């Protein structure tokens, strides 16, 4: 048993950390958010560094030793408050390409992603934060050798920057049924695609996506026709593990930052850190973070194993990390007082992101239900 | 023991409801209830409508143009305003400074300043907190040095609500460094529309602008702008904070949030099922609803004590802590139930053509993150617990 990074992961960690320390902080992020060209340039640099490749196994053209390598990248992204769509493009989109395509088609689709030339977004489900794919916003009808897709989804995460949309459309059955959902790779510039861009509260980009009779060829189907739900579930499990890592990066930053603030902030003639109630609060933040970190690591290491065990551990991790993240973020803000709610400090931005992570890919009620449904005797 | 509220007060509640139903512009209520902000002009419009009815300064006695309400009537007003989504923008002038001037102001100050509040000509903001004086308010450093018939004032106020729409500020200033910290603090009225006063916005989570930094650099303020005696601000401050002591419960506003939460729970979610079928969610909603009922009756209990002549004491801290926590929980539920649509950044939404998400959902995330301040400002929850421990438990 080993919960530590291996040598390659350690190198990856150091590289990402150096890069982000140099290229990314709150001030630089504000500038990036206003400058699409600069965001695109940063994305290319990240690809040149090999970050996209860290999400793909060697047989798919990347260099990941295991799916846990993305943990390293996402953990550092969480620490540095990165809003670049690695999660949607490399982790989730990438997983769908790996599992949903084969042969040359797969390499043709993955190559540009690893090279940083193409971004992806998953348009699945309805109005929830990518929980599952059986509630569909789109319908697709067979049309000769291809398909015609129509529908509207109000919030597609990274829909604003994606070059390719992975659209979950109903091809048979009724909304809510597992069978009958098919995934399509749709060019975002295709005839009939319209998008309106905006940002989420955590500054990640998104778009409303409307498809009006968009024609796609049969070669653009990902995975089996009518069998897209399981594929999305797998990809979202990778997404959960990734945001768990991201949350750990944020939490492990917030604790020392809060401790430092309370050591330097003087009220009533003493540093805040001298008040025992605040010491205990920070100790609780630590306790929450440690239990969450254990589960985030377990989640990462469960990705490539048995499917049922993967789902159980992913759900257990999501519940723990979401709860801990909300607590740690809330207390970090509380102990920073007014400064905690100011946009000038990164503390509040981390708190916002931790709350969004709570909602992403199934909230706690969703994952508790899924964990319960897969329950096994504890000893097993 | 008796839970009933007397008929006269009940009649007033009905009268307030009927007035709102007839006069409150639906667009104002809609904006307020959806977490959006009204403009200053919109607020003035609402102020004018209330003025016709004589309800524009609900805390003031009749002789100064108020309705002359007692604590119960004022509380019912708060509840009904909150529930109806009535805007409440110039609260600092009407509810905080007005009563202070009536109690402590000179005849000249009253004659000059009260009419300007009544007419909504003056918008005051409150300069209390400073960079080094947050929880520890008595540590404030803004200094006022006597020079002939003036004070010369220099210093920085922080987290000043609505300074960006105000034309005047009342400040706690240090007029002496001798003796106990509290004894050297004075209450001074300062015109903001003059050189030396600089207002800089502070954006808070979700891009909200409601607080500011106010810098005052060698500004001359006539001694006649002093309220009360020099060094006498601490008692005035206690009086002022006392006037909003039951405000921290936010009963009416919380009830409006709870109504929205319940409505959304009973709606059909994106999966085609009623949200209330989600047992975890239904239980969370019921839990915060029971929290709110308990808070409401705790507030009534303090109010009843007050009506029977007992001075409200530190038990008000219970109300402040719970009021903030409950509003955080309610706005969290509203945001989470709106799922992805409740997580958008309202300042970035396209408004060409049909809305991307419904107006009622656009501000849910911003609203939730904005409410984070409730357990920090006006004496943080930690400070409130210190008060309870020290003054009620003698520990």
C-alpha cells in the first residue's frame, strides 16, 4: 500500500507547480479572463508541457502511467485556482474519446487534444451540473448513414471554448431511461449550432448550446448507439476523482493561509491565532482535509479497477470531499473576516470553487444514493 | 402564557399587506426577491410611495414625521416588508442615523438634517470599521484634531456599505488617545461631496458591489457636526446598534426565502420528478423551516420581554447568530436546487433574445455567496458567542 506519488508523479507535480507559480495567480487570472487570446496561449503552453498527455495512457498517445496521474495535475490546479478547462477537455472529454472510439478514428480525435489544438465539452443531461446522461436535452434521428440532432441545453460547461461538443442525445426510448442515449462528436462550428457564452460563478466558461437539425455522420458516434449512459458515467467518475484532487489542492492551501492570517491579524491586542476557539476551528479544518485527502487518493487509485468498486469509492470520496471542502472553505472565509469575502483575496474564490465542486457530477444526495445502492458488507 | 398577537397589531399587519399588494411595484418585489439590486432612482420611487402613506421612516416618532410605532408594530413592519420583497435601500439614513439624531442631535441638527432624510435627499453611510478595527471596533484610528471651530479629520473607513451611493457619512473618530479607548471616540457627521473624501469600491464574492473603502484626508468638519458630546460616541453607538438588534434575525426576509425554497421543492426538477421525492432534500428543507420557526419565536420572546419593560440584553446575540446561519442555509438550498442554472455568474449573462436561465435563478449563486458576510459583519458569530459567554454565563 502506498499513498504517495511515484517518481514520475513527483516530477509532474514539480513541473506543474513551477509552471503555475510563474504563470498563474489571482491577478493574472483576472487578466486571462478578459483576454481570450492569452487564455488560448496559456492552453497551448500547458499542452507543450505535456499536461494534456498526462490524462491519456501511452496506447492512446499520451504518457499517463495510470489514471491517477491526472490527480497530480488537478491537485496543483486546485492550489493555484486555475480556471482552464483541463477537466472538461482532457479528463472527461479525453476519457470519452478513449473509451468511445477505436483505431485511427480514435487517434485522429485524441491527437489534437493532446497537442492543445482542440478543446472539448460534454453536453449531457439536462440542467444539472453533469450528473448523468439519461435525462436528455437533445434528440437525434437517423438520417441515411448519419444523424440529425436538435435540442437546447442552457449550461454547457466549457461550451464557450470547445471546438468539439460531445452531445448526449436521445435516439430511442424516453427521457430518464438508461437505454436509448447515444453520444455524438459534433463540430462546434457546424451548420445549425449556436452558442451564447457566459461564465459560471467560479469564473469557468460555459455556454448555452442550441442545435437545430445538425447533421453528423455515423463515424461521429462515440460508443454504442443507444448505449451512451454507461460511457458518460465512467467519464464522470474520472471527473469526480479529478475535482476531488482539485479540492484537496485548495484545502491544503487554505489551511496554512488561514493560519498565517490569524498569526498576523491583531485584534484586542493579540493575534487572532491566540484565541483557542480559532485554533480548534483550524484543527477541525485539518481533520476534514485529511479525511478528504485519503478518499481523494482512493478515488484516483480506484479508476482503473473493478467497475462496482470504482463507483462505490468514487461516490464515497465525492461525499467526503464535498463536505470537507465546504467546511474548510467556509471557515477559511470566516477566519479571514471581511477580507475573506473580498474578491481581492484568493480565499473567497477558493470557497466559491469548493461550493461548485460540491454540485459538480452529482451532489451528495446523488452519491449517497449511489453508494447505498451498491452497498457491500463492510468487511468485503 | 399566550401566543396570540393583539387585534390592533393584527389589523396593522393586514393593512401593511393590503398596502403592499396595491402599491409595491411588482418589478421591485420581483427584483428584491430574486436577489437583484434596485437602482437609487427605483428606491426613491418606493420611498415616495411610502411617504404618501407615512411609512417611509418606520422607526421615527410622530413628531418627526414617523408613524410613531412601538417595538411590536416595527417588527411586524419588518416581517411584512421582508416577506413582500419591499426594497430597503436607504436603511442607514432612515433606521440608523435618524433615531440617533432624534435622540442625541442638537435642535439645529434635527431641523437641518431630518427633513433631508424624509425627502430622500440625503443618503448617509456609516463609517465604523477600519483596517485595524473590525471586531475590535474601539481600536479605531481615524483622528479628528480640533482646530478653531473645526475638526481636521484623517483616516480610512473600510467595508462601508452604500458609500458609493451616499452623499454623507457619519463616522466614529478618535478625538483623544487618553484614557480608555472607548472614551476617546466621537460621533461626527461629514459631507462626502468635498475634496479629501475618496470612495473606492470593494467587490465581494460574486462581483457584488455594496461595500467600499472611504478615505478621508485632512478634511475640515465644523464642530457643530458633532453628535452628542466629544468622546461620547460609545453610548450613541450602543443606542444605534440597539435599534437594529432584532434586525439580525431577518425574519421577514428569511420567511420570503423559505417560501421560495418550499415552492422550488414542490416543483418538478430536470429529471421529471418532483424535487420533494428526494428524501434527503425534503428533509433538509424541513429542517431549515423548523430552524426558522424556532428563530421567529425566539425573536418574539425577546420582543415580548421588551414590551413588558425588560431591557433587551445579550440574548439578542442568539438571534444574530441564528438569523445569519439560517439565511445562509436557505440561500444555499435555493442555489443548489437550481442546479447548473443556479451557478451562473449574473454579471456575465447574455441578455439578447430569450434569457439563458430564468431571471429568478440568475442571481442564486451571487446571492448565496453574498450572504456569507452575515456571520462576519456587525459583530461576527465568534464575537456574539463571546458576549453570551461573558455576559450571560459569567465565564
